[in-house]
């Protein structure tokens, strides 16, 4: 986490030198504070000065991702990986962005490269295992090309283990509502299956945590934003007077 003093130092450096590379950590700090628009402006300006700065591109891509501009984010992360092929974070973030825009085969290739760089990366392992499992099973040709309302017909021909793998893949695809509905339908068929019950509990827990987080952050973001913008204005005025 960035301290107030560090953020203020970055602000002053960038004020005196708009082309300074500190735009990357400053944009990252703003992103973590929830000041996405300010972070976007700083990062966009920064990558114009430094279009081949991998760390700057990653910071920019993270902001685009949080703004749900997944296609743009994927392109930015792709450029970062091209410039620095061993940048694991850029590869992983590119994979996540590709999943968000339903480019699963490209995401699979990206995760395989992550695993090449780090053979024990759990996130990459899980995605690859789930996706390749589905490609080799009945779901690769049926479930993903079948309307969700027909899932129940497919479930009747399956078993709890296949369904559990399918649920994990749906979660990787961010199809949370569909995953929940399939679990509920599956529990009508196999009411005592412990894995399916656990998956449903995890979905419920995740949904509750997200709701609580949204309630908390919505109330504090405005206060944080005002405090930092006021502080920035004071520092800018002092810098002008000193100059």
C-alpha cells in the first residue's frame, strides 16, 4: 500500500515533469483508492510518453480492466507481454481479460505460457485443467453451444463429478448465475452430493462478501476522493508559490 507521503511525492514529481515514469505507481495508487478516472487520465498520458514501458502498460491495463474495458485491456497486456516476455503478471491479466470477452482458447494459450514461466502457478493450473477437461468431455460440444435453459436435459445424462468440473469452468468464464442455477438443478437430482453443496455455499459466501464490500466502499470512496484531491490542490498551490 502506498503511503500518503509517497503519493504526494509522486504527484509533485509528475507536476514538475509530466513525462516522468512515476505515472505508473501513481496511477496504481489511485486505482487502489478507487479513483479510477484520475488513474485513467494519468496512465493514458504516461503511456503516450512511454509507449514501450511494460510497467506503465500493466498499470494502464489494470485500470481498463476495472473499468470493464476488457478488450482494450487485453490489447494493452498483450503489448506488455510482447515487450517483456517473462512478465507473468501481464500474461495472467491478459488471460483474465480474454476470459471476460469469451476468447477462451486465447486465454488457454496465455495461461499455458504462464505455466511455462511458473510451473506451480495455481490459477493457471486450475484454468487449464478445467478447460481442457471440458474440451475432452461431452460439455465441449454440447453445453457451451446449448442454451442455458437446456442444461437440465444434459445434467440428466451426466454425473456429479462432471457437473462439479463444469461449475468450476463456468466460474472461470464468470457465468455465476448459470453456475448457481445448474447447482440447484443438480441438487434436485443428487441431493446428498457434498461437492455440489460446497460449491453452492461458496457461491453464496462470495455473493454476500461482494455485497458487503460494495456497501462499505461506496460510502468511503467519496470521502477518500475529496481528501486526496484537496491535498493535491494544496500541494500544487505550494509548488507554484515555491517555483
